[in-house]
């Protein structure tokens, strides 16, 4: 006989409004045919299978921000933007996801220190010219009538009263404030999470290793990091110089993020990270290693002081414990990587990298002095 039926997809004949055949449900049809025993129990089983529909195969969802669902582990920290709707795609071969970041880290670090060496060369050349320009400017100011309440003059006076280190980090602080404001634009949220947070499970791996160093979602997080950077800026620039400090700071941001990648891949705890803490830990560790007897204090408890060496030991111990115990409020792997890089650089890296910059500077000097060779004629 002809069977006419209607069914709602995904429902079986064992449910209330599953399938109607000639106006009767599957249960009624089976009960009517069972006493007749036309084909025995096999026919009943056949009818039950035909009356239902198979469930559609479950779609494989891409992995979200952590091993749990919807970034559950990372919602505990207010320092990280909400990533419940952000989908990440961890590689089926996690170790392979570290190859590109490794090459990027090595290449960027080399370019940073090479650029710093050229920058120092150009700075030394310009200081001679600026010295004579300064003498000329002072003479013009002496014969030029002065304006009272000149705002530009007040700004120049404030700027000149800053130390070299404070003037150097002013640009870094301004960049962090700008990125913090961009986080407040709702239409940029996806772009900010994609490029200004570092995560080995993200499709974009390399550029966030640098950009996330200037990225803060929490005002308290940014204020604390920038205060520490401002406090140590004079010491670190006096030790390394302006150009070497900038190379160290930018390289430290990338290196600390790479260590964070390694830690996340090793533990399987994927999630976004952001902030300048890794680079600042490098600065702090470098200063504490060079001046271990220096006295430090906590901003909220200025009456309690301790030596820089003891402070560095306590920070390394805390971040090591955080990595082992799986604390998730901070990215302890990035902190630890930044601190170890700072200790290594002032102990060995300065001798290995910065003091061997002379061949590059000579090549640049020849290019600047002789200029590009003119071609066209044969000798």
C-alpha cells in the first residue's frame, strides 16, 4: 500500500510526534501488524527502523580558548579580555606550531639589535651637529623677545628636566595608552583579540608576539606595568644606553611570548595573553642583577624595603611555582622567560651581542660615507 508520512528531522519513532503513516503513529502501526505475524519479529524491527530518521552527525567544533569550554579557566582573570565567543584552532601537531614563532623570535631579535647599533651610530653623528645648532639656538633666544606663559616653552622645559631613561620610555607608555584606548572600541574587539593577544592556538602567531607587548585590557594592569617601567627606566638606560635598551625591551617582549607559547603547548592550556609584563620583567631582572644591593620597596608598603637581589629571587620563585601549580591569573611562563632573559643578557649577552656589533657598524659607515656605487661604465 502507498505510505504517506510526515516527520520532523532529528526525531525518532519512539517520541510523541515522530512519524505518521496513513494517519497512525509508528506504535499503532506496529501493534496492528504484530498479531498477524506476517514476517515475524524481523518485520517489526524493519518497520521501526523505517519509521525513524537517523540523527545528523555531530559537528566537530573548533577548540576554544582553553582546554575547557568557552575559556572557563581564563574568565577568572580580569586582566584578559572576554573571549567566550572567540574560537581558536590548535594544531593537531602542537610542536609544529612553534616553528614559525621560533624563527620569528630569532630573526626579530637579530634585527632589533642590528637596528640599535645603526641607530647609535647615527645618534653619535647627529650629536656633533646638534651641539653647534644648540649654540646657535641659544644665541637667537638671547636676542629674541621672550613670550610670557609660552606653553611650548613650558613643555620643552619639562621634557628637558626628564632623565634619558624617562624620555626613552615616554614613547613606549604613549603606545600602550593608545592600544588601551583601542580596546574600548567595540567594533575593533575581534581585531584586537586576533592581533594584540598572543596564543599558540590562534591562526596569527608571529605579529601578536610583538603587538601584545603594548596591549593591556585592564587599566590597573597597564598602570602597574607602566609605573614599574618608569621607575626602572633611568637605571636601565644608564646601564645599557638608549639604543641598546630599546633593542633589549622589544626583543624581551617577543622572547617572553615565545616562552609562553612553549609553556602553553607543553601543558595544553591554550588561552590569550597580553601585556608588557614579560618585557618589564627583563628590565627588572637586568637592573637587579647589575645592582643586587640596591634597595627596593612596594608602592603600597614603602616602609618595608628589601634588596634587589632578594626581590629577583622571590619573583623567580613565585613564577616557577605558578607554572608548576598551574596558576592562571598571570602568564607565569612569560614572566619567567623575561626574567631569565634579562639575567642572561647582562651576564653574557652584552658581551656576545652588543660588543660584536663593530662589523655591522663598519659596513653601515662605508655605505653612509661612500654612498651607492655608480654603474654604467666598464673599466
